[in-house]
C-alpha cells in the first residue's frame, strides 16, 4: 500500500498497532487522585475534611469536660486557706523540736476512714472514737514506718469521742508525747495531723476558751487554728511540748458579735482518766 509516496511495510504496520494500544492504555490509566475518598478530594479543593474537624471537636469537648471536673474538685481538696497552712507547716517543720513531735504522729485507718493519732508515754495511741470505729481492720503508720501495722482497740469512750489503741506487735521504740492537764486562755499551741490528703502537717494557733456542746456533760476547748478533715485525733501541743487536748471536730461559734469557725478539742485530763482505767 502506498501512502504519500511512502511504502508502509509490515514492520511499520506493527509499530502503529502497538502505539494505538499504548495510547488506549494511557487513556484509562487511573490518576493517583482517583483512589482518594470524597473527603480527601474535598480537601484538595481547600475545603475542610468533615471527619477531621469532627474528631477535633470531640477531642476538645473531652478536654473541656476533664478541665471542668478538675476545677469542680479543686476547691474540695485545695483552697487558699489550705495552701496557706501548707506554707506555714513547711516553715514550722524546719524547727528541730517540732520535727521531733511529728515523729510521734500516726495515720489511723479503719476501712475507708482515715484520721490522726499520736503516741503517748506508755505505748498507747490516742485518736477519736469516730476514727477508730468498732476497732476492726485498724492500721497505724508513723512517718518512721514503711507500711502500716495492725492495732487493737484498748478502750473507747464515745461520749467524749476518744479511743485508745495499742500496736499488736512492735519491736520499735517510737517517739512519744507527754500529757498535760493544765491550759490557759490565749496560750500558743501547735496542732499536728493528717488533714486532707497530707500527712504530719503542723500548724500554730491558740486556745481561745471552752464551750459546752449540746448533749455533752463536759466542756471542750475552742482552738483557733487551721483544722480540716483528717485532723480528727490531732494533738494540741503547748510550748512545753505537752499535749493539752485532742482535736475531734470544728464548729462555728458566735464570739464578739460574729460567727467564726474553731477547732473543738477534748481536754487531756479526760483522756488520762480513760488510760488510768486500763491500768486498774
């Protein structure tokens, strides 16, 4: 066959057929973007991908919810007053004498409850009745011990919210405090305990007087000092290092025409009478 003065050979015809096939294959070869889904094709047009912004919204909602929970929980654990007493405790704890007093303080736990106790001369541990409960599953732990040890309930006086404990077994000679029955209005005192989620926190205050509670037949002391949950069973220690009372609660009291919160503490002479009964 002739084409424009050129004779096409069989070899030329084969080349033409091969080129036609290649062009057809190239026409149907998928571009890379063909495999992208709809969201990704939209992203190429500058539009946000729906699934991406939905994920971001969900993440931010979760973060916001967690943040709100933290903010709601914070005032229950920390407050400016609590932060202040931590700062004061850190300063007071640098005093070597007060540091020794802290060694006699123990954490008393019974089931889910936790409070404070302290060791007196003679090996007895003093705490509150509402901390020790019925005496089951009692554990005490000082700052000198790595783990808690079992304790037994030696005596309890619910009417004055006092309990006396004894370690079941120990070979250690733990530091102890002495009891004093005398106190005066206005004298400076220290309160050492396990408030909130902290242990062996020391703060300073004063004895402002005594008060008679409804249902009680004996007066209790009013203590002007930072008292929080977990301070139950804390010793009130005078400047001589003797325990004059045991913290058990707080109460708002009207004084000088205004209501203020004070710590309530059982005078130590009530505690020593209970211990003397154990010795009889």
